[in-house]
C-alpha cells in the first residue's frame, strides 16, 4: 500500500508540474485546455480514491484490513479533495469529514488494542491524522476571519 501511495503522490506531482510547464509555453487557449484537463483528472482521481477509501474502510471495520491502510486511503482522498477545492469553505468540509473518519479509526484502534489485536502506534497514528486535520481547519478558519 505504501508503494501505491507513493506512486499516486508522484503522479499527482508530475501532473501539477506538467500543467505548470504547459502554461508557460502556451497561450490562453492552451491554458483553458489545461485547466479543463486538470479538472477532469482531479475528478477522476477523487472518484478513484473514494472507491479505494470506501473499500479500505469497510474491510478495516470488519478486521480483514489494517486500520493504517484505511487511514492512508483517507489521507490521499482528503488531499485530492483539498487540492481540487476552489473555496476554503469546501476545504473545511472535506477536513471535517476526514476528522470524523479518523475519530472512528481512533476508537476502532483502541478497541483492537484492548483486545490485544492492535497496537498503540495505530491509535496514535489515527489521533495524529485527526489532529493534523483539526489544525488545518483552524488555519483555514483563521484565514477566513471566522
């Protein structure tokens, strides 16, 4: 899963760099075409990650998949959603959904730890992910003056 995560992140970076290079070389028409293509790719990426996240979450809750991999799937999804969002209010909503998911994984990890089927590291990882998103929410709210 870590290799898949790395590949997805590298592909996303390559797309952004490629889009930036094409904007430098082309005119307004190329910029419009690139922007449209980027939006299409972002939608496809989000749809793909939603499927991955849904599957990983269901499997983790059943105990047939690791919580860590489900957390990774959620992290990739929220990053894709935040990257594609045009408004901070949308970014806040995505982070809030992510916080809810991490709270569920944190509780699930605690239950598994108590049943000697999990580790404290998994609990702390879910908590750290949740806290990272809560910080991002507060930063966006401060930026908006909320």
